[in-house]
C-alpha cells in the first residue's frame, strides 16, 4: 500500500480518537446534561446527525484503505476542509480548556490531512 494512503489513514484515526476523547471528557467532567444537546432536549434526529458526523473520520479510514487515486485525493481535501470549517465555527461553543486544546489539535490534524492530500504524488 502506498505510503501516503497509510499516512492519511493514520491521520483520520488520530482525528477520530481526538473527537472521541473530547466526547468522553465532556461526559466525565459533567459538561453534558444527559438527554440534552446544545441546551435543548435531544431527539432521535439530532442523535442521528451527530452519529453521521462522527462517522465521517471512520468512513475516511475505510475509503483510504480500500481506494486510492485522484478521486480519493480530492475526497480527502474536500472532507477535511469541511470538517475544518465546521470545527472553526464551533470553537466559541467550547468553554473548557481541554475542549479548546482538543479542537486546536483536531484543526492541526485537518491541516496535516490537507497537506498530505495536496502533496500526494499519484502515479
């Protein structure tokens, strides 16, 4: 398997674990009220949206392992840019130091994914 695909896969794994760590810490710190999200009662549709968002890095891991080429290069670029923008928009909602630390790390990982995908030398 090509080195860039392995690197991208590893970066998506790191991003997934960074998101997961933030969620776990929010629960254990008491920053989350069970059954509520963003100050309102959470419903099935809201949970479905969050599950779909959190599945994005997992999907990227799978896709990078299975496929390569120019299409995957552009998929990595577009998806990481979308996640970067979504996370930047969400920065003001993070009040805890650990959350700000993790979101900055996740933005850094997005930059690394973008850089790796841009620099991908295709045969």
